[in-house]
C-alpha cells in the first residue's frame, strides 16, 4: 500500500510468481524475488519473500540477511526459527543452538516453538550428538495424540533421530505414527518404513524399469520356445541310434585309409614333425 499503484502491481505479480514456483522451481522463484527486491526493497513482504527464495536455493547467507532486514522492519520474531536454520546451513550449528535458547523463542507461538525445536535437534545431529537430538525432540507436542500441521514433521524428525541413534525398532514405530498423521504427504514416512522392512518399490512410470521387465519377459519366452523346439542341428531322439551308427562307420573308414607318405628328401625339413601344431604363437606374432 505504500507504493504507487503501477509499481505495486508489478511487485505483487512477482511475489505471486515466487509463491507459485517456490516448491516446484526454486531457482526461477529466486529470479522473480530478485526483480521484486529491485523494485521495492523497503517493503517487508518483499524482503521476506526474497529470504525464502534464497533459503530454498540454499543461499543461506543471503536468506539470513533478508530475514534480518524483515525483522528490523516489522519487529516480529516469527522468522527466528528459519534464521537459526540458516546458521545451520552456513555450517554454524553452535550459533543455531544459541538462538534456540534465546529469549525470542518464548515469544513464538506454539507452531514456531515446534519449528525451533526441530532446528535445535538438527543442530545437535550436525554436531554428532544423536542421543541429544532425540532428547531435544521429546516434548508435550510429540506425546500428544492430537494432529496439528506440525505433527507429522515432528514425529518424522523424532523417528529419524532414533534411527541415527541406532534405535531401529523405536524408529519404525515413530515412522508409522508420522505416516498416520501425514495427511498431506509432506514426508516420505511410507518409503522409510518400506526401507526398514526391506521392501523395494518400482516406479510404474519409469521407462527404463519397463524396458528391463519387457526384456526379461522376452528372454524367458524365448528360452521356453527353445526348450520346446530343441537345439537346431541336434538329432531327434528317434534318429539318435542311426546317427551313432553313421558316425561309427565314418570313423572306421578313416582308420583303414593309408597313411600319406612322408617326404624325406633333402628339401624336406627333418625336424618338421617335432613342431607342435597346437602350440600357442610367440608373443607379437600375428594370428
């Protein structure tokens, strides 16, 4: 409302595109956010949108700067958890843990406090403290049977932390609970359960998998036809005795043939008969 109408419309269009593309094409959403930022950098909503676009494309330093600017403009602490997660993304989990213990956390609503707990648990895992991450996620929100927008993600994070701590049986139980609460499909809890159970899925739309299955079926069908028809050139069972008799007669005729005379003249090589006709050729010789 603080902008001229034409400029406000242009900024609004860019913000709409950021919202539409943030999940499916973050890089393109980031481009629209930069346009909006150039047009109206003093509008808090623009700085917030630019921050989320940078966060989605893992430009954590840019995202943190935008979120800080938005916080200065609005005076709210709603972005505190995502700001702490930017610290994690920049390789500073210790700083994220400091923010998790700051007074600003007590000003967050319930959803914001759950997000802050998730970030703190992630920071613990970044530092190799898997059991501490499990303890961090243990809360009344986790124990509650009520389903809230954050319930599936909280249960999923707890199951993942348990698995990282080598507590597989408990992890499987909580992945199942996460799947039960995941009405919007925001997690891959079903896939994680299948992995723990040793079940492998094949994508029905994967063309390469379809080609492999078709090739296997064709090979199996060809093998069956070969077994039914027999190998070409092989005598049928009824002709086996006759073929054996013919082979025996041929062998007998060859045995009775006179051996060829050996050339013992001066021109003949007297040592030729010592050569092994099956000897491997010397190295470097042609085939």
